[in-house]
C-alpha cells in the first residue's frame, strides 16, 4: 500500500465503502474526521490514512463474520429464548408431575414459568441442575424457539444452517447471527417481564393470554 497512488487510494476507498455497506450519511461522517465531505478533497496523505482505516474495519468485519458463537453467547441466547418459548409455544401438550397429576394448558404453562424461575434462583446460588425436564425443553425448542429463530435469521438475510425449521443447529451458528438472535429474544423477553410487572394474567386466560402478549410485541 505504501507505493499506491492517490487515485488508487481513492478507488480503494470507494470499494471499501461498498464492502462495509456504508450509506452516504455514515460515509460523510467518516470523511468529516478529515474536514472534507468528498474523498477527492482529501490530501494524498489523508487518502492513504482513510484507506487504511476502512481496510482495518473491513478486515474486522470479515473476521467477525466467520467466527462461531461462544458458549457464553449460547447461554445468553437460551436465557432469553426459553422464557419466550414458555409463553408462546402453542403445542405444549400435557405433562405428568412427580405426584402423578397430569397438567396441560395454562396450568402447564404456569408450572413451566415457575420451574424456570426456580432454576434461575438455584443458578444464582451455584446450583446448575435443570428444573425443566429435557423432554419438555425439546417441545419448547421444536414447537416455537427454533422455528422462530430460523424465521428471524432468514428475514435478516442470514443463511440458516440446515433445512429443518424445527432445528437451530446452535453449534453451527456464527457469532453475528447469534448476536442478532440474542437481540431479538432479549427484546421479546424484556417485553414479557414488563408485562408481568404491570399485571398478572388470570389463571383461566389460556391461549388468549399468549395471543394478547404476542400482539403486543409484533
């Protein structure tokens, strides 16, 4: 790069601008650091410096786009996604408790909420044993969490790993789409928490409650 000409630097700047997906406003803001509004007003030294800055940003973006999500990221994703799945999964079926009682519908949904809250309390105390049975957790993932996650990934232009809408293939998630899902589920989770603080739904609300909450966050 040290032997490049001014015109080569300007051409590279425009190429990097497109690669980074910079719109005209953000591009002008970046140029503002050199007190100009167009690249042709840069001095040769400024053009070289600006090209280097954009190249470093492009390299960082490329590295981020090929990094897989970390266990900590997956943990944050689950923390926000599971309460949403409990609230919105329409096909929970029924479940037999240790006492032998069989619960379903809103009673089962409330039991899952209570088990999730218990699990978070125990986790804060350093106990990590699951409080929601794995078979029921699979229902949440296959019935709502994974299909919703895949829907959001496709809408955002991310390639969905695998063709099964009921599978998320979490270990194959790249960092950037994982961050996108964390943001989406976090917003939904926070909306649920705000709603629960505002009012507690009546025990017979059933599916109508889930539909009401779903409408609030769309």
